[in-house]
C-alpha cells in the first residue's frame, strides 16, 4: 500500500457520511461550488460539515494536511503521512522500510 493510500484511509476514519468522504477523497469540491439543486439551500450546513472533517483530520498527528490552489483557483486538499504516520504505518506493516523513504 502506498503512503497516500494509507493517509486517505486513516483520514476516512473520521468521515461521517458521503459528503465528508467526498471531501477526503476529492470527489467534493472544498469550495462547495459543485452543490446542486436543494443541496445549495443547505450550503451553510455543508460548509460546517466540511470544516468539521478538516478540523478532525488536522488533529491527527499521523497526517499532514494542507490546501493548495490548483488550476483556475481550484482548492485542492492534500493529505499525506507525517513522520509519525510513516513510523506507525511501518509498525503496522502497512509500509515496508523500503517504502518509508518514498
């Protein structure tokens, strides 16, 4: 398993519902610009849900979480393993010592 797959898997442990899973996996836009129909009426609740999942995964010492600006100003969530996360992944045998440096 690759480091980014492990990081997303660990971040998904905090997700409650499809919307938050979509935020973690990149299927939902951070800006919420992809909300359609009645979902737009509840954009405030979706924003709180997005902020909640981001706050939760940022508190996990195993994960490095940042936000980059992509093409055309698209906000991109970047989730990776911190040094602590790499050590825990090796201990859990999710990574081999050779993959540790990748």
